[in-house]
C-alpha cells in the first residue's frame, strides 16, 4: 500500500507566505526601536483580526506574556503572535481558526527553558483563558526565559 505525498495544505502554504512577508517587512525597518514598535503593532493588528474566541484568548495570552516576561519581544511568526528573545522565538500563540483546529495552541520552542527531566510538554491546547490558565501561562513564560 503506497501513499503519495500530497504537499502542504492551503493553510500551511498561506502561513509560509505570511512568514516570508513578515521577514521582508522586518528587514526593511530602520532602527531597533522602530522594529520593536512596528512588530508590536503587527502583533496587535493580527490579534485584532482573529475571530472572537481566538481574539479574546490571544489578547489575554499576549497581556500575560508581556507582563510576566517583559524581556520577550512580540513579533509575527508564520502570521501568528510570537515572542522572541534575542531574535529567536521562545513561544507563540496559534489560533484555532488558522489551521481549522478545535482549540488554540500556546507553543514553546527549544529556546524556552522548560526542560524537566527527559520529557516535557512543548505545546498546550487552549479552549479558554481563565485566571488559573493565566497563572500557568505566567509561570511558563517566566520559566521559559530563566
């Protein structure tokens, strides 16, 4: 029984195109301060474009991460809000709608200092951001940059 490679989905291709456009836009910015301000505007604009449930969660995640780990710089990554340290993505929010998933995701890259033994979670499903979830996100963000 053979399966043939079907290539990337339309959503994956769109995300890659967004990432390339984001990279080109970032490269054209002048100063570091301009880059940071523009990146923040881009992230907030992307969050504002999301559908209600994803937008509400993304706004809360953004606020918690910025308050808990202010050293992280917001930026777009594959068209989604992400947070970087020294230019490297540490964590990102992925809306449920982006890839037609039943839940949004808060993911962490290998740059995040979340190591716990020989196996630990690197992504978390989000269906709602409650005060308890905010506390968990805050703790993860702080640990990720420790």
